[in-house]
C-alpha cells in the first residue's frame, strides 16, 4: 500500500472519530442536538469515504458499474451542496442572532457549531465525490489498457 493511500485512510478514520466524539460532547454537555446530529452524519460520510478508499485498494471498486459510480458521485455532490448551503445559512442566522462561542453560549442550539459540522459534512461528501470519480476513471483506464494488451 502506498503512503498516499495510508494517509487517505488515516484521514478518513480521524474524521470518523472526530464526528463521533464531537457528536457525543455536543449532545451530552451542551444539549446542542442539532450539532450532534450533523456531527454524527459527518462521521457517516467519513465512513463512506473510508469504505471507498478500502474498496479501491482491495479492488472491490473495480466491480462497480459505471452507472453505480455516477449515482454515488451525484448523491455526494448533492450532499456536498446541502452541507455548504447549511453552513452558509447557519453562519448568517448565528450572526443575525448574535450568538456567542462562550461556554454558556454553546449550550442549546448554537448555529456557529452547526456551521462547523455542515462544513465537515461538505468536506467528506465532496472528497467522496472526487475520489469516486477519480477511481472510476482509473479503473476504466486500466480496463482499456488490459483490453488493448489482449488484442493480437
């Protein structure tokens, strides 16, 4: 396994653990259940990215149809757009409501923190879309090369 792939896998694992830990903290300590839910969803998105990297490494991805790859890319682009829109809305509304980042200000619904986890969701889904597309092109090129080598 190349160093680059190890870094990708470690990065996704860090994203999974960060989402789980932050979700737990924001639910238990701050009662910000919206931020907790978004953090947990971000963790799910990082888990999918980890699966994507491992499936490419183990060559399970090579069995995916081009249509499945297109669907996965499209779904991740949509989720990325929703994450970016959610972050923007949270930032604007938090500013208009003059929410703070003090210990007391973080309790309950704090949209600054929700914006952070919308951004993280955007990041993981964007990375999933990009890598799925990239891996799809690599697999397609490898298939074309093997076909051209098999021809007399």
